[in-house]
C-alpha cells in the first residue's frame, strides 16, 4: 500500500486532534453562562487542554525509542475518542477540566509521534508534507466556530460527541492502513533519549528562543479573539466571523509556509515571521471598524500560521535520523508548555482591569524587542542553522 494512503489517514486524524484543542475557544462564553464562572476560570479550561498537550510529550519521546511511531499514533486516537466522550458527559467544571486535560494529552501524544513519522515518510520534501499535514489540522480550526454554532442548536455536548465518534472511526482506518504500509526505518537509530536530547540542545534552545514567546502570546490572542472583537464594538456574529477568518487565513499559510521553509534560510525565515506577527498584532490594537479589523485579522492569521510548518521543518529537517524523534519531543514538550500558559495569563490580566488592547500592544512590543536581540545574534553567526 502506498505511503500516500497512510498520509491521508494521518491528515484525517490530525484534523480531529486539532479540532479537539480548538473546540473549547468558541465554547468559552457558553461555559461562562452554563457553569457560572469568570474569564480566568474559563481561560483555565483552555489552558488545561494545552497543558495536557505538553504533559506527556517527553514520556512519549522516550516511548518512541522503544515503540514504532505508528503504534503511538494509533494510541493517541484511542485516547482522543475516550476522553472526548468523557468531556461530553461533564456536569461540573472540574469534570469538564479533566476531560479537556485528557483531550490535550491525546494531541500531545499524536504530534510528537506523527510529525517525525510524516517527515520520514517523505524525507525529500519535509516542508511541503508538513505544510499539507498542518493545513489539514488548520481546517479544523476554521470550522470550529461554525461547527460549535451548529451543534448549539441541539446541545454544546454534541460537538464533543462528534469528535469522539470521528476519532474512533479514523483511528480504526489508520490502524488498517498502517498494517499494510512499509514503514520508514529512519527512527530505528534513535534509541537513547537523554543522550539525543543533550546532543541537540543548541538547536532546541534556538527554536524555543525564537518561537516560544510568540506562541505564548498567540495562545491568549486566539482563545479570547471573539471576546476581544466584541470589546472593539463588533456584534456577536461579526466577532465569531473574525475568529473564523483568523483561522481560515491559516490554511493557505500552512501550504505557503511549508513550501518556503524548504527554500529559505531557516533561522532568518523564523525571525522574519515572528517580527511580522508583532507588527500585525500591534496594528490590530490600533485599527477600528469592521473592514480595517478584517484586513488586519487576515494578515495576522496568515503570518502566524506560517510559523508552525516553518518551525517543524527547521527541527525535523535539521535533526539527523539518530536524534530526530527524541530531540523533537523535548522541543515540542517545552514549546507546548509555553503555549499552554497564554490563555490563563491573559484571562488574569483582563479580570484585573487591563484592556485587551493594552495587553496585546505590550506583548507585541516586548516580543519585538526579543526578536531584535536574536536577529543580532543571527547576524553575528551565533545561532545554529
């Protein structure tokens, strides 16, 4: 069976994996009303999804030195199906948080095992296939808001049940496909987790320094985007449309970002993306009116989503076979933990009386300062490429 069929099943699974992470963002106002909670508690629910996504990435990296990548991918689908069903039955905030955390765990297990697998299935075009895989993931983010709006006609729990059933079906298909596909042997040389991580610490640290703070800020931005748009005077429908647009802009961004990552110097490319993100976020805090906000939203979504395939390509295309899985797991764990804290941090600032514009503008300026320092280090040749 050709590898392209397995790749197609992975694209289907990553769609559901990412939908499980994003689906909580358009449900925040529902949770605030349903469970009588504040913004900080609502933000904590989202944070737990991303903390869960970070929590088992290091153990998964170690597991990949013992178990084939596709076996771990299938296990992640099983965890997603079970945990989504658990969250769908939640009757208290604590119960919902447990389900959200477990859904996050499923995504962490998936990305640590599937991303190296995808890069090794097609080693001559890593950026391109990572872009396609990421675009499949991003489509889930695009449909999350309208998907939730549709399920709310019946019950918000329907959205979680749909993920659970879909995960069970696609995981079963992936298992059948993987059994009939010749797997790459690239990961077999990676059998010493700690030694692999320590040997690649400079590349891991460089990637975290460039993209870590950016995804921390982005996490707060997109999870509160609807509420932010409402604070700028947009109606509920317009605010929901803007959230959809910021994710829709990411679909072509994954294709373009992955393709450019194969062609451009990787570190300067990453620095340029983060710098452009700072400029877009700062512009968003100053614009008013539906049209102007819409234009900046498109630019913000496009620029930010080019960062993800570019980052994965930098790691997966630079790391050798003997360390790829372990080093990528270490990076991914730290990167996801940095992302996870963004939503609760923003919710805390908002509850203390700061405006969205003030918080986002300050974050953009601080991030720009960090990128300027890193650009000087790159110019001096001190960053590994």
